[in-house]
C-alpha cells in the first residue's frame, strides 16, 4: 500500500516498476493522490499505428497507468476488473495526458473515470473502470 501522503518522488519510484508503461511507452507521473492521478507521455513514432495515428493500445496503456496510481494510493492493493474505453478523436498534439478521478472509492470496489487529452485540449479517449481491492 502507498500512503495517502506519499511524496510524488516515491510514487514515481514505485510505479516506475510498471515497466511496460514507463520504459516502453514513456509514461510519466505528473500528479498523484488518493483517487486522483495525472500521467502523460510525449508522442513518439513507436506509439503510431500503420495509419500514422496513435495506437489504441498506447492510449489504453496511459489511461490504465493513471488508473493504477489513482486507485492504489491510500488503499489496499487494487486491481482493475473491468475497463471500457471509447476512442473519441485523433490526437493532433505532441503529448497525451490522462487524468483519472474516483467516482466512488469503497472498501472493496472502486469506480473511476479517465479522460485522455492531447496537449491542444482535444479529448482523445474516455475510460471507465471498476476496481477490486484485495485484502
């Protein structure tokens, strides 16, 4: 468990172990707290699909990374059990930013929403998630 008052440097260290997100996709933690996280990555050629747009899996990875942080700070270990993502627009900027917030954070279940925007403010994707807290 990561404490509610955990400094951002410690959050970055702990979630740096999410190596696919951090090393392969370049995800970075910008803000972190109980029920809230903001993460980003700079769009690189490795994020693009055959059509030259950001691959859905890269967008999902960023959304899921922010979810993992938001739902685990101040709680017992928490895992996603259901995620739904809607891809709404093509990113036009150079950076993607995912903002995750808890809608309800209970003892055993948590309900979260993640908006992914580019640095121009375009809403690229929206994800909802249900998470389970392991005891």
